[in-house]
DNA sequence: CTTGAAAGTACGTGGGC
DNA sequence: GCCCACGTACTTTCAAG
């Protein structure tokens, strides 16, 4: 996790390939980007060690895991002191249904993305999870009708 | 991409490990979940073929790639006929800065998550990209102050 | 589910352009 | 920087028991 000095064009091509397929073997990756195995492997390693590559993950199908629906919820707190923001944010992040959670500018709110099973799962999440968190003032939910794009990372 | 019939406890453990580390070797994975190599590999393959595992990806550091900031933008269209919704959504998804794009319930809007470099990059995105899309009526942006959680998939 | 065996891969080392 | 070649240990992948 040192510095990440210069990322050249070849690095970007490596990143592009590994973002598409995180299990590419070094041999195939080298072929794709037009290097031989050794320098390619050295670059991948450097990208990992400098933290440009943060890790690798299997991408799982939400539907197959029984949580087909996605809800975006804007959350407003009663108070906005540092302690409150920290503790509430931590509690949000610990809920397994919450896939993403962001602290936002503006009125010091959160936006969270939640995976649920239908309106019933949504109601259960609200009543048994979100509404039990102390300090919540208000929430406003929107169901996702269609996911048009969902990238794991920015485009290299 | 056939059906995904029953996912048992062992499958879930496999998925949990592979979500954490998508490059785990089958040998180590088998050890982690308490199987020997072959049955473990058969399960992984079945999970891949049934679409439960959608793929594997390297996770890239947004900051290292020069787009350290994230903006959430609510987008409202002028008209909401099917053709418009489809074409606008497609145009949104094609912008490389857009990492996620959702079509929402309510007033038939989009929410997009965009990676930019500071307020300057944000302004450029608005002027040169978003505002050039035909049919846009209104947009409302919020900067992300802190990312509290960002999972690639739902928890298995 | 286990064992086994062939092919491929990772990862290092050392030489050379 | 890059390529090439070699080497060991590990992994994948597929039999067959």
C-alpha cells in the first residue's frame, strides 16, 4: 500500500482486463496486453502492492441469493454531532442487507443501498433494522426498477 | 445460466470466501470450507454455471486512477415514454464516469453514481456529458463525504 | 467423496538485448 | 525497462475407483 506513482498505458490495459476477469491467469493476461509473462507479473504485483488493485472478488447474483430487490434509502439524523455520525454510520454498515452506505454533503445525511426480498422484506428491514437504530429522524425510500449499470470500480 | 435450485450451507460458505477473495485457489478454498478439492471444485463450477457466481473482478482504487471523488446525481427527464427512458438510460450507462445507474420508482427518475476529480471534474462531467444528453429536465447532485460501506454483492 | 495423474500456472532466479 | 529459459512447488481438470 505504498504510493502509486505512474500508471502507464500498459498498466491500464492490465487493469481493464483484470476488472473484466479477475481470475485471468498471468499467462493469458500477458498475451492480452502484449507482454511476456515476467514483466506482466511484475506489473500486476506492483499494482497490488501499491494498492491500485485493492483485491479480487467473486460477483454474486442477488436474485439467486434470495434478495432480488434493491431499495435506495435516504436517511436523516436527528442530530449531527461527530459522535452521532460515526456511531450511526457504523451501525448502518454492520447491517448485512446494506450493500453500500455513503455519508453525504448537504444536510449531513446518508444514502444507503439495501437488498431485500420484495415489499415484505423491505418492510421487515425498516421495522426490525433501520427503525431500531437510535438517532434516526427520517427516511425516504425508492425502489430500483431496473439496474442499468453496476461497475465494481471506475474504468481504468 | 440455468436455474439455481438449492444453495446449501456449504455453498454459502464457498460464496462467502470467494466474495472475500476471488482468487482463492480451489485447494485453499476446499480447506476453508471443509471439503476435499474435487467436490469443492464441482460446487464452484455449478455455482458459476447456474449464474449464482456472475464473474470475478479485480477491485480498483478510484483514487489511484485519478478520480478520487464520488457524486450521486438524481436525474429527472422531461418526458417519460418508454423510448425516452430506454435511450436515456442507455446513454447514461455508456458514460465511463458513471459507475452505477438505476431507474427508480416514483417520478420515473434515475440515480447515478459518478466518479470525478474534484469540483472541477464534476463541473466538466455536467457540462460536457450529462447536460449534453437530450431529454434531461433536471438534476440534483450530492457529493459523497465518506464511503462507509461498499460491497460488490449481497452477503451470501 | 477420494485418489491419482497430466497439463498448466505461479513465482523465483539468472543471463542478455 | 523488456524478453527468454529453466526450475520447483502448487493448481487445475478430469479420469476412474
